[in-house]
C-alpha cells in the first residue's frame, strides 16, 4: 500500500509527526533489530514513558542533553523522548573520543550526557566522567521510565533550536550546527519524496544514528509508514544475513557503502547478494559515475544519490525515474522550497532545511552571504533540467602554475580504471609549481601495482589535459576515512605526503 501522507509532512515538530503516524498505522513495525521489533504505536508509547522518566530526573524544555550512543532501538527512543520534552539534544558520534567529546560537552554546556557504558571495549562512562560531565546516564539497554500522565504539554512549535549537531572536523575543532525540528523534517521530507517508498518497503540504518542522517531517515519512516533494520555495527559480509532475514528493499548510506555491496556482489556473479534489494541510496560523499553504472549493471538494482551536509541534511536527491545519465552524473534536483544559487562557481543554499547557523556567532556570520544563502564551499553548476552537478570543493581546487585543476575530474576518470578500487587526488606544496597533483589510490585484491607512467598514460588516453596529469602517485592499502559515512579524509593525505617529492 502506498502511503504518501501529504498532511504529515506539515507537522510542526518531530513529536507531532510521530503522534500522527502512530494514530494512522499503530500496528505497523518501524524499528527492527535482531529479534526485536517495535511498532509505530509502541514507539510513541515507550518514548513517552522515557520522557516521563527523564522529566523525573530533572530534564525540562530547553535542558541541553548530549548523547553518545550506537545505532539501537534505545537510542531512537531516547531521542524521541527528548523531542517530546522539548529538550535541546546534542548527538555525538559514538566513535569520538576525549578531544571531540570534551569539546562538544563544553561548547553545548550539556547538563546531562547519555552514554552506552563500555561499548566495543571502550569505557564511555569513564571518559565523560574524566571530562567533568554532569548528569551521566548509561542508556545502552535500559532507559529512564516514568508515568507520562505528569508530563507537561509537548512543544507547540518546531522553529526553536533544539538540536546541536557536530561537523566531523578536520584540522580544527568541529562546529556546533544549530537545527530545529522543522529543518530536520524538511530534510527528511526531501529524501522521502524523492525515493517514494511504500508501506511494503524495508529500509536500513547502517550508519551512526547520531549522524545528521539519523533524523533524516526517521522522518522518512514516519512519513511513509515503513520499517528499517538498525545495525549497531556494520560490516560486510557479516551484515548480509540481517539484510536477507528482514527482506531489506532499500539500503545504502554513502558512496563507500555502494562499493562494499558491489564487492560482495562480485563474489557471487549472477546471484543477487540481497534478493529483495531494489534500491541503493545515500549521499555524504562524491559518487563516481562509473560506480553508478557498475551497481546497476552488476547488482541489478537502482542507485539514487543525493547531496547533503550537517548544515543542510538533504539538499538534492536523485529520482529513481531519472534518466541513467542524470543519475550517474548529477546529485539530483532540490525539493520545493530549497533555493540553490551558484556564485563564482560556489553552491549556496537557502530554505527551511538549512540550519540556523552555528554555536559560534562569528562562524555564523562568515557562513551566510548578504542574502541569507549558506556558503557550502562546494563547487558546482545547475543543468537546464534543474539537476545539480558538483565539480569539487573550493579546498580541492589545485592551483598548478596558475591554472585551476579540479581534483574531482581526475578522480572520476581514475575510478574507471580496472586496477583502481578508490582514489583521492590532492594538491601538495611545490616550490616550482605552487602545487603539484598527487593521486592516492586503493587497488582491488590481486591487481598488479600501478606505476605513475601507467596512470598518466591512461589519463591521457581518456582525454585529460596534460597540465592536469598527476606528478606523484601513492598506492595505499586503504584510504583514511571517517567513522560515519566513510568519507575520505584528504587532510590526512596532505599531512602524510606534503613532505614527499617523487
């Protein structure tokens, strides 16, 4: 049954959205994890009891509560309970340690912090106590419980800042990004309406729920009334059994997830790695066109890729009915209400899904232009059909002898080489040229090691201009990535190779 639920997307708050969905389809499952299943009706009732338990502990509207928890049913319940109370919540990726967690606790002025205790061999409780945290709650498999009859009324509006998300940070401290319920609902609505799921679909959340993609996906579940499988730890091939067990139809997360599924498919050519799978979808990192074509050709599923960031959870999304070349070569189109402006090649954004700014007012002032558009730092262009093509990052423009070179252009060509599994192109300081072009590649198992001469000969044959050819090649076992959407950390490559000359 298709459930477009047009009235639900106008909900003022995340809690109101849950209430409407629970009333419409109370018995449908929404969260699946191992042998456990929670329906929409149970999700509302249990979250309200957790809210009452938190209220008994002193959590009130506006109280800042940080949580660093893995992707579990309890994590979703806690987050919804805080939304019911109108608290300000600050999700922190569970892989972060003292430096990032301490920064988030200090900057957000969190009055409470929820952690999983000892998780994957690391004592989170000891860490936050060491950092001087107040109100420490262990919330891995048990949550506060209380009588919801004593709760105050839920928030009546969704435009107040109630979420502080953290950019991943590179060479500097992360930034606290300010969101409202309405900005998160707007972002999730973009994802949902682009993918057009039905009540018969089964999704999956294989990335940290503390990522901005967590509420993005939850909003989609609430709008369209279908369930998702939650993965506390994600690794292939180990996770495949759960995908098959629950009949997952929609999977993904980011470019790295597509590549991992494709690797598993190549172990069993001709047999679908997940028989029920019909769609891979995600965002968060560039998608090489060749990867799109390989997934469709070899896995027999559709792939739709989008564009989002912590500041704007969903900007554009591919449409499953789009022409293959548009799906391969663009990031899709923006939803109604998202304005995209390209200024001097930079993509700028304005709309309800855009964050309210940062905790630091100076960062906010620098991030928005005089017309209220967010400067993304991404380079791109709009096609005549309104699709967005990203061409790189401002920081990824390599200036060699005064000529601008797009790292993205070279990376897309390298991904088409059969002896390249993944690639990152960076600019390195060079006394003679200003910057020189360095290609860093991962190779598939069993491939003969590439030489710089082979790479440059291939790129010349593909039509790359001579002045853009790499002057340095590094072959690595694995590119450095973050722990959320497995995005390549180019700053680590620059640190590693800036002192080398080949």
